[in-house]
């Protein structure tokens, strides 16, 4: 189980690092826009992201 969790975390880090590596200007603008969002908006985006991840896990599993 820990091995799979470690692999999942490593993949997460790879995917998280792709956008700033490939397009730092876009990433910077996106972060500036996110800093202007309300806490509720950020929470909703986080919830939608988690639900999308759960949905993908359900489909692939």
C-alpha cells in the first residue's frame, strides 16, 4: 500500500510541476488570479478537483 501511495504522490508532483516548467508566464498569471478569488471559490474549485479525481479513480479501477 505504501508503495502505491508513494507512486501516486510522485505522479502528483510530476503533473503539478509540468505547467510551471512548460509555461511559467501562464502559471504566474493563473496564481495571481487565484489570489484574488474568495476563500469559498477556492474551496469549491478544490472540491470539484477532488470529485473529478474520485470519478477518474472509479473509472480506471
